[in-house]
């Protein structure tokens, strides 16, 4: 009886995998729960937003790209492609996560600030997903990590507004001022925050655990642990 059932499943799988549609069936999907598929989607969405943010930041801060004579495409490949830097980068003296973000906003840092910022932010977001690229039944996520990553993006936004050079000019340009205001950066960050918050709430319900909210005061914003 079991053999017959397995045979039916195998034939059914072959039939599905024979389809040429973009959403063709994958055998691995048999080992996924609904929350795993949702996690895959949220991580993919986060990466799409982070890529768009990287490109926009380089367009707004071309001087950072010129420091190493790299192309935007090369930087995107480093951050998200086959050669994605998972642990550290010699350019950043081994800084990762929030430390890399802080380095990008250090007035003494002479390297590529956009790369440091996005390396830290991307690493932090991926750490909230336990550095997984795909999720299966045996995987689990921590709602607090996801929640903290969303709050850290808010802290980053505050720090970006405060980080100026000796001439009181922003170290990293984003929205602009006066007639040059461009809220597209604000919207991207907002979407990224919402994406992380939604995932945190879903995992919280799944795990039946409450999320702890940290209280910050202006001027003492520190990044939360992931």
C-alpha cells in the first residue's frame, strides 16, 4: 500500500515538474510548510528592496563608487550575488552588521560609505533570517530578531540624519533638502521596515511568543542585537 502511494506521488511529481511554467513544482516544496513559503517570499522581498536601495544610494552618492573604481553591478554582485560576502570584507576591517553601518557613518572613514552601509544592513537583515537562503519544515525563525532588525532600520534612519562632516554636510546623501527633496528613499526604508515587522508578527503567532519592545530616547539610539 505504501509502495503504491509513493508511486502515485512520484508520478504526480514527474507530471508537475514536466510543466514549463515559471511556477513549476519543485520536489523540495514537499518539505515546506506554509510559513516556510511565506518566509521565502519575505526574504526575497527584503533582498529586492535592498538591491533597489543600493542602486539608488550609489546614484545619489557617486563619489563613494569612485573611491575604488568599481561598478554598481559589481557591488550588487558582492552584496547579493554568487559571491555574496557572508562574514566580513577586508575593506571594512572585518566589521559586520551594525558595526559596518556605524563605520559608514564615521567621519574618519575614508572608504566606500554606501558599500559599508549596505554590507552592514544586508548582513543584519539576513542575520534576522538566520542567514538562510531558503526555508524548510526543520527551520525555525526568531520573532525577536526580525522585530529588532525593523527597529534597527529606524535607528539607522535617525543616525543618517545626524551624520555630517566638518562642513555640516551629510556623510551619505539620501532624501535631499529644499527643492531637491526626494522621498523615494524614505519609502524604500519604510517598505523594508514593514516587511520585517510583518514577518516578526507571523513568527510570533506561530511560536506563541510575545515580542519585547525596546524603548529608546532621542540621542541614545543604539542598535539592538540580532
